[in-house]
């Protein structure tokens, strides 16, 4: 059975970690609109993630990995270096 987090749970996650996730996305994408979209995608994935977080560190680590995962950005154009 898939557990979907409530809007309130995700809002609380966003209050605690939104700035960090956004900064990671911005660092990777180097574009404000794409970083905003990617941040939204990360928190949408958090809403759909069906496993509980073990502790606050697990929660933070999951968000970091999800924000850094290029699959999160398949709908975005990554900058070329």
C-alpha cells in the first residue's frame, strides 16, 4: 500500500529543507526558473515517497540525493559545460 504524505507533512518538510533543496538545484542547474521547477519536483517526489523517514538525518539525506539525482530533471535542459 502506497503511503502518500499529506500536504501539511510536505509543507513542514519544505519549511525545514526548502532553502537547502533550492540551493542544490540552483547550483546544479545555474538557472533560477529551472531550479524552482526542480525544487517543486523534489517535494512532489517527497509527497509520493511511500516509506517513512527513519530520523531527521535520513529525511535530509533523502532530499539531498533526490535533488542531486539527474533523473529529477529529465523535463529540464541541463546546462552544458
